[in-house]
C-alpha cells in the first residue's frame, strides 16, 4: 500500500531535505535541456563559408588569377584555340599594317597597338566560341580533341624542351619531336590524360572557372 507521506518520491529525485529541482517547463520532456542552455557547437556554423563545401578561399583565388595571368598564353591558347587563333591573326595583321603604314614605329612602338587589337578581338570571339560550343555539339567535340592535343603538346614542351621558348614550338622540328621522340611522347600522353581528367571530372574547378569567365564578361550570363 502506498504511503501518502511518500508523495515527494514522485516529484523529485532526492530526499526531502535535499535542494529542490527547477520546475519543469510545461510542454517539454522530463530530461530535455533548459531553454536557456547554450546550443551545441555545430548547431550554428561559425560563418557562411564553413557551411558551404564549395566555398573558395579569396587568397587562393588571387593566387590562381596570378598564375592564369602569367601563363595566359598556353592556358587560353589550349582551352579556346579558335578565339585565340583569330585574335592572334588580327594582332599580326595590325602589326603588318603599321610596319608599312607607319615606318617610323619600331617593333616596340607597334606592339601596344597589336596587343590592343588582339584583346579587342579576343573578347567577342570568346563569347562566340561559348555560344558555338553550346549550340553545335560537333564543334564542342572537335574543340575538346584539339584541347587535349594542345595541352599535351604544351606540357611536353614545358617539361623537356629547353632549346627554344617554353610552351610554344619555335620550329617545325620542335613540334615534330613531340610525336617522334619517345620521352616527349610519354610526357605528351601524361599531359593528355591529366587534361582529360581535369576537363571531365574536376567539377569544382570547372565551375569556378565558369564563374570567373562570367565575372570578366568573357562568357554570356
């Protein structure tokens, strides 16, 4: 038979002479934390970057932009061969016209005009190249093959060829050596495999690159 004087056993976990517990908030379970208890450390992320798995370190972006600027020739030349090729042709044409029309200008004096013409041509050609690749699947496939060949060639020249300018062959013999010399051919194959992985599997790198191209308006939004 229940002792009526033992009602305290059903209200608190200690003897009657012990300090009483805080009253339970209505609607909360018996063992739930206090409403004023601090949240767990991972309940609220410290910053937006910590909750975003694809957040980019701004200093890393600055370093990447510097590398792209220094090696802009082989990077854009291999990724966008049509745009780069047309822009270079226009630059050489402007240089030739100035050589004839303004003989007082030496090579250094003609260079700024040629570079400006190259940059002005490159901008619309990049946008046209993107639209062409997204609307004509055959062009996108051909461009991808050309990209792999050019990246492999640049990689082979940069690693092994010390007789001329790095990345760019200065003669037909340098270019032919990429495919005839066994060591160049092996490095060429490694570059092609690495480029294939980068273009097909590196989704985060490609997404960051696409955002950067849209930021500088080299690609339509």
